[in-house]
C-alpha cells in the first residue's frame, strides 16, 4: 500500500499514519464482514439442509453458488474495494489529518484482537490440563529460546509420534 501511495503523499510520516489507519480500518471492516458472512451462512446452511433432506441433490448447487459464493463476494470484495478506495482518496488529498484518538483506538483494538484470537484458539485446543503444559512449552521455546515456530512444530510432531506409539503399545499390553 505504501508503494502505491508513495507518489501522492509528500510527508513520509503522513504516509505511515495513513498506512496504519488504513490497516486498522480495513481490519475492523474485515472482522465485521467476516462475522456478517458467518451470520448469513446460517440461512444458507438451513437452505442446503432442506434440499438435502428432500433428496434433491441436483439442487445443491443453489445454496453453494447463490448463497455461499455471492455472500462471500459481497462481504469480502465489496468492503475491501470501498476501504482501499477511501485510503487512495485520502492519500490523493495530501494533507492527511488523522486524529490521535483514532490511531490510539485502532492500536488498542489491534492489541485486543491478538489476545482475543489467542483465547479463541486456546478454547479449541486446551481440553485437558496437560494441554496447557504443551502450549506453554511451545511458547517458551519460541519466546525465550528464540526457536522458529517451524522448528518447534517439527519437535512437537516428533514428540507426538513417539507418545502415540508409547500409548498404542501400552494399550496393547493391557488388552
């Protein structure tokens, strides 16, 4: 985005501010449209379920194409074009006046979104107490030991395979 606006904005600080504001607004609009898309999918799923229950499988294309794809287009592409056009217009205007309260709010919202995302992931992943230890072990390896997430994932896969074989052998001995 910064490269596309480079020729239109004279002040580099204004360009950076515009980029962060655009990313924040785009993120909020994207998150909202994601939720709207899933809320509308409830109706599409009910429609598909009625068709499946009636046994008319040749009509299953309707909820998929008419419902899912069109809703996805309207909830993703159209808002993205609107936000990007607004950012372009703001960049062409030159004198960009972004209020401090707005950038502070966007920054705080962005920080909360990371925490919210982590809590959602953990609510799906953590089912037993030992899962916390596994998660925190991976976190410590990445954060404090400086390992890449790919290295931690490889180590975790190796440990998972070994523990699977140990558990499988112990179940066979019991039986």
